[in-house]
């Protein structure tokens, strides 16, 4: 069980103050706030309600939540969770975030009207740092990463909520795009082939984007859940059939498809159906990639299986060649011929794919993730991650 120790909170507060020159306060699950610094905003007659709401939003969104303690004063809340148990939240800030040319007078009047004296309101506004909104967002993310890195807590619920929110935002954007474009509500079956090609290439983000487009068109054709479930089952069945036709070695996917189908049929909402379909797509993508497509050569299959088991460890072309009983030169030629990639490209792709999962589903730091997936240098990790995904690990995490 997690321990919310005084030493941990003091360590996080000290490091956060050193980096951002801001105080951190703990709000427990009952709404009680503690901290070494003076907290004048707690005197506002609506402070408790705003902070409780911010904690709930941080939990729902699976991320730090920015809110206005008063007009023009930004504060942020970081929910504290370990293995699905909520322990409260950390309150970061406060900072003054006024638009260009905006006077602090309305903020001062609000503070006085809601519980502060004129003197306390003036003193508070004088000492608050003036920040841009993006600075507050960055500091909020930093507080969350700092706490979870130092505590070692596992934010399983927050990660699930963040992933779910990101998926639904992408799907809603795709639906709105369909509405604006006024396209007919029938998706071209060519997109199924495009989706399978994207999965084969190991492009997880591209596959998700395509699936969102297809789901949007399916939804526009009929929002009835029974129809949506049938179309989702049909889509997965088509992908599975196409993969097996391409490579008979993938026949065990038929049984996996039965499991995915049962979960899709049990979905009770469009949101739940979409989430389960995304999860099935991830599983499908991993199976395709690790088992290989167009892998009819036994030695190549053995090599890719070995890489799939060992890519988080130091591994070289010679290591793989020794495992399958070929010379490095012969193996390199065969792998390139049957997969279109070099052995090292396969290793990097598997490492980056694993890193994407950890970035989306855990609170581990980028440094820890780099080492966990097999990179022994942070800059080397960032280089290959950006080359394969088009973005940096931190930006990938924030976009999710």
C-alpha cells in the first residue's frame, strides 16, 4: 500500500520550489489543505468547491487540471493515485495570468468580494508571479512527473482515463470533420487495406488515426449501438482475414479475434465500443508486427521471434545471427528481403513501440522508459523516437 509520507511531500515541494519558485500544497481526500506556506486563497468563500472540482477533473482527465482560483489567477491540481486508490491532490501555483493590457483591478475586486481584506488582496497580487498560460501548463505537467517519479506510485486509473479521453477527443474530431465535409456515410473499403498497410509498417499512431476516421463514418451512417457493434466486429474480422491470407503463420489470430469479438459485443455505449476497438487494434498491431507479415522464411521468423523476446536488452546483428545459426551477412540479407527492414531497424521499431505504450499508459519518466525499452542513452532514445514517430517522447505523451 502506498505511503503518503511527510518526507516525500517535503522532497517534492523542495524540488518544485527550486525549479519553479512556487509552493506546493497537499489537499487530502476530505478537502483539507496543508502546507508550509501561507494560503490566502483558501479564505475565499468558494475555494473549497473549486479545489474539490479541480481534483475530480484531474482524476477524470488523468492529467493535471488548470483552473482559476479567481479571475486572472491560475492554479493547478495534480491527482494522487496509487493502484486505483485516490489519496487527494497536489495544488500548484498560484500565478497571475492576465491577457495583454488587462488590468488586475477586476481580480482585486473579486478577491475582496469573496473573503479577502483590501490589504490581503493587494499583498497577494503584488507577490504573485506573472506567467503565460503555457508556462502554467508546463509547470503542472512537471509537478505530476516529479511526484510520480519520486514516489514510484502507479497511476493506473489516471492513465486509463487520460488514454480514454485522448481517444474520444480524436474520435469526436473525426466525426466533426465528417460532418463539415458532408461526405456520404459509407467508408471506402480501400481504407481497410490502408489500415492493414499502416499496421504492417508499425505506424501505431497512423493506424489509430485511420481507425478514428472509419469509426466516424460508421457512426454517421447509423448511431444505433447494435449497428455500430456489428460494423466493429466486421472490421476486425476483415483485418484478421486479410492478415491470415497474407501470411498463414498468423492463423492463431482467429482465436484472438473471437476474444476481441466477445468484448465488442458486450460494449454498452459508443464510447465503450470505441475504446475496446482501439485496444483490439493495439493487440492486433503487436501481433502483426511481432509475428511478421510476409514472413515465409523460417530463419527470418526465428530471428524476429528472438528480437521480440530480447529487444529490451543489448542486442546486435551477430547475437541474432548466432541464435538462428546463420552468418550476420546472410541473416541481414534475408531479413531485408522478407521484411524490408534491417535487423537494427526492427530492434529500434520494437523499442519505440514499447516506449509509446509506456508513455501513454504509465507515469514513468522519459529517462526510465528509455532504459526500460533497451536504450542506454537518453539522447539516443529521443533521436530514434523522433525519427520513427515524427515527435519527441514528451510531446507524444502530452498529445495523448
